[in-house]
C-alpha cells in the first residue's frame, strides 16, 4: 500500500521554496518565529548546537513561472535549552525560475531572555523581469503592459520587547535599493528608475494563535506606523501605517474559518517600488502580482478550511481589495473581487501543501506553496 503521508511529505518538499517578493516593504517581516514548523523535521548538526534542515523544491506562480531553489533552515538557542524555550532560527535561501527571476538572501528571528525580547531580520537580493502597467487602477485596466527588469536589495530588522502577555512593542529599520529598467519611461509617470530608500518605524503586535503555520483558533494583530524621509536617493518622502488583523476559529470537526484584514494607508506620493500591490501567494490569489498598485490598499478575505480524510483537505475563500491614490481618491467601483478554492495535503502536524486556483476581475491563476495563506 502507498503511504499517503509520505506522498504528502514529498509534495511538501517540492513546494517549499521561499515566496517571491515583488515589492520592497518586506511583508515577511512579521513578529514571531516560524520555528514551530520545523520542530518535527529531521535536522543535521553540521555546526555544534545548530540544527540544520536543508530543503530543495520547485514552485510556480503566474508572475515568475516555474522555478527551483534551495533553503537551509538553522535552529539554535541563545540560552540554556529547556522544553519551554523557543529556538531561534536563521534561514538561508536562493531560487531561480525559467523566466530569469532569481533571489537569494536570509531571514530569521532571535529570541532572548525567555522570549522577553525578539529580533526579526531579513535581507535579500532579487532580480525580476515582469510585466508592468504603471501606477493606478485605470492604468492597470486600460494600458498595455511593458516589460520591466527590476533589481532589488532589501534589509530590514525589528527589535521588540514583551510589554504584556501576548503583546510586543518595538521599533524597526528598512534599507531598500530598487532599480527598474524599461523601454517606455512614461510608465513611471516622471518617477526615477532607481531609488535608495531609508525608513524607520514602530511595531505593536498582539497574538494568541495556537501556532503560526496552521492556526485553528486565536487572534493576530499587528500595527506598524513608519516614515520614509527625504534622502539623496529618495525625493518622495512619505509616512503611513500598516495594519494586519487575523481571526481563527474552529467550527465542527476538522473545520476552521479564518478572516484576514490588511491595509496600508499612506500620506504622500510613494516611489513605485514601495507601492502596495494586488496579488500574491497570500492575498488576492489569482491576480498577476503588481498589475494593480497605488499609494494605498485595503484588502479583506475569509476562508473556510476543511479536513476531508487522511492527509487530504480543502479550502475555499472569498475576498476583495481596493488600491487608491489617497483617501479622497477612494472609489468603491474600483474594488476588485477574489474567490477560489484548492486542496490541502498534510505532510506533518504543522505543514500543509497548498494548491489553489484563484479568480478575479478578468483574471485567474494557480498558486502552489507551503502552509496556509494566512
């Protein structure tokens, strides 16, 4: 008899690449380690007291196409190890696709003093040839796309202190260098091709989720105000705030309902690489990542997840988003719908292989990856 759990584990290996990042904000810089995902995996001690999990895989999305890559997840402890101490983690990764996209870098979380302090960090280099419609809702609908070759270097770090149960308050910094090369510069609406950007901000999180990779109950709230001042490399200063609010609840046996609200509201004109975008592996699945972009975004989704039998499960979602230049420029008829569904294969206690088909306004796409979308 074929071991279905083993088949799911193989599928998990094949879909375990780091997600592509099409904008410079670094949405992966969320407080909280994902170390719980790896506690049941086979590790290697290539370096004393460092537990390494290598992974090879392939991936697909409609912006970067088919690709392959490698990652090394390293777990370690910054204090004497006990069952209640979370391991810190450092992941090194790299990937390459048939369209010419590549990325390599690192990300991780350090826990100090029994999780009284946390340091999240991320850094990567990326090259992405992709379609570009310019900025704004109307351009995304009415313009033909041009090819843009984007190069991006990113570094970000957040340091936070636990100020109450489940609550962390901290500050962070971002360094971004982005270049876009395209034949028709009119698509940039007078903006530079290259930006070198420095930003700083605060971060407040409150989290009661039971785990980070497959949440069945709890709440996750994250509020991040930030400022990107004028510098020699950035002539478009702005400030704003990002809000993420997730809610999870178990219904009947094997059923979980999840809600996700995300917004980025900004004051000022944003450089093109810093604009919020519609589409990706987590939100507004099915849209070409980056086609719709503007200074602000609000997006909401609800998802029903259901275990069916053995390692097999399914999910369905409905949601929407709106990108707009300013609060006064918000228009309801510019809202974009998103709906779809997919299958889930359980590789182990914490890992779900996800294959989704997403549909939207005159578009659809396939997203394959690891873990739930949010």
